[in-house]
């Protein structure tokens, strides 16, 4: 088996893969939901750094632009207040 991660010891990587394979579908969905929530939090933090004066509403709209794309976010949420 080839290594998935160059910075992870091969035995630990094999253990991780074994645990993923043993996880139930429900456990896998929970892991995926946690990863998704973490990615959203990181994206929001990045947006807060980039736009420090933005309101929470504006940041969430900017997140929608990232996640959905600007065209779909516009269809779902209407015009962005920051759009020019």
C-alpha cells in the first residue's frame, strides 16, 4: 500500500485506515459532518481575517459565495450587500 500522507508514520496510517474501514456508515457520516463543520469554521475565520469590518451576516454571505459559488448564492440569498 502506498502512503497517503508523507508526514505520517506508515504503522499509524495503516491503523487509521483500518479504523475507517471498521467504522459504521453512521460513524463515517458523523466524521464527514465534523470535517465539514471544521472546514466551514476555518473558512469563516479566513473571511474574518480578510474582511475584519464585515458583519456576521456579510461573512455568512461571503461563505455562501465560496461554498455555493456566486451565481447560486445570488439565486438563493439575493444580491450581496458588498457587491458592486
